[in-house]
C-alpha cells in the first residue's frame, strides 16, 4: 500500500513526470536525461533518486555508464498511465448509452 | 448493470483496442456514429460535416470552456450499416499524425451489443503519446488544484 502512495508522489511532480515520459520509450543515462531540462544536473539527479526509491525507475550498469529505465516488472504503473485514457472513453460511452436509451424509448412509444 | 470499457494496449505496439458492451440494440449504437445530430450530443462537439458513406468525410469542431476551438477530421473508407466503419481520424494542428480506426458493431442479444474499436497509429511512440494525453492532463489538473488550494491558504 506504501507503493501506491510513493508512485503518486513520484508522478505529482512535473519534472519527474517528464523524466518518466522520457525513459518510457528507451533507457537513458543521467546525462542524457538532464540534457532535456533547464534544471541543474544535481536537481535532476535528486529526482532520479526519488524515482528509484519509488521503484518506478531501475538502474542498469552498462560498461561505465548507468542507464535508467522504467521498471518493466511492474505493469501496475503502465495501468496507471492508461487508466485516465480508459476513463475518458468510459465517460464518453456512458453518455452515448444514456442518450441512445432515450432514442430507444422514442422508438417503442 | 455496469459495463466497463476495456483497453488493450500492448507495450511497443503502434495499435490499441477499445472494447465496450452496451445495453443497446446494435442498430442504435450504429446510429450514434452515423447521424450528425446524435454524434454532436454524445461527443459534445459541433459536427461541421458528416458524410456517412464510403468515400465520405467528416469534420468536427469542439470549443472548450475558454473558447479555444479544436478541429478534428477524417475520411470514411468503409461504411456497412450496423456492422462496420473504417475511417481515419486526425486532430488538426497537433503532432499526433493520422490514425486509422476500424469500428466493429457486434450484436450480442436483441438488446445488447459490443463495440470493438481497433486504432492504428503512425508509430508506437505516437500511440503512447496519445495514450498519455489524458494522464498528463489529469496530473496537470491535480497539480493546478493543489496550487489553487495552496494560494488560498497564504
């Protein structure tokens, strides 16, 4: 249950959210990630540290470089990404169903 | 009975599936996609043009609370009443490209049916960006709310 709170804290910050979106498609070094932000490098490092503590990111040693990647073992986070998208469609379809039920009544009257 | 919308989006693919069952006969579900007046109601959009036929096209325009206008358009490639629609979809002025949408309308009983929406994007990266749009907006909204509350507490 701690995990859920941590994940939420991690994504509540816009910079950390941007980092997650960056590494979602490919693993990157801290330097490559920092190059995407105007923020100072130590600030980005701090964000990376928080994301690792929350287990959203994983470190992988590749030669002398450390790469950061989304933790692939946790589909829960992926579901968190998709949930608002699903909710949006659910709301639309609920509305559609509601409106069409009125048409159905008109037909049977 | 509550019927939930299901999203199938496998990692690294440039497509996704949206599946939903309705407490409606299939012809009524189809009308919700074919008739301009009904589309306008449930999509909450202005329908500038909707030619529900093969080689037809459509154009929607949505206005948000601030008065900003957003355009959507596409071409209809297949239109089989109560069964299938194949069309393209594009958000004007956005970098998300054109998506191909295959709609299948499936009767279950006389009073229930299912919609299967198969959406193919130009790349898996673009698909993920579109998938994350409501996620990013939701977080931004939550963030703004927190800022509003914080501002009031000052």
